[in-house]
């Protein structure tokens, strides 16, 4: 009669391990840590999420709209 009790304990242990793993992965995805990568330069921002997953994206610096309009040839302003 110890068979069903042992199976229930094993199931509960596996379920709790899977739940803890899911929580740890979701926390890792929600709060990534910044990583510096000098090979890419200052225009790139890299983040490490869960263990070995690292994503990098290019950071573009936006210019004010007035500067963009004045640098285009033939651009006229209408008041």
C-alpha cells in the first residue's frame, strides 16, 4: 500500500521543482542585466536575460525635429 503514496510524493516533488523553475525563468526574463561589450562599441546595448541568452540592439540617438528639417535641402517651413 505504499505505492500510491510514493507516487503522490514524487508527483508533488516534480510539480514543485517545475513551478520553482518557471518562477526563476520568469524573473530572469523580467529583469535582464546589462552587459558591456567593447567589441560592438557605444552604439549598442546588450542585456543578458536567463543564463546564456544575451540580446543586443543598436541604440539610435534621436535628433530634434528642428535640426532634421534644417539639414534637408529644399525643406521649407510654413508658418
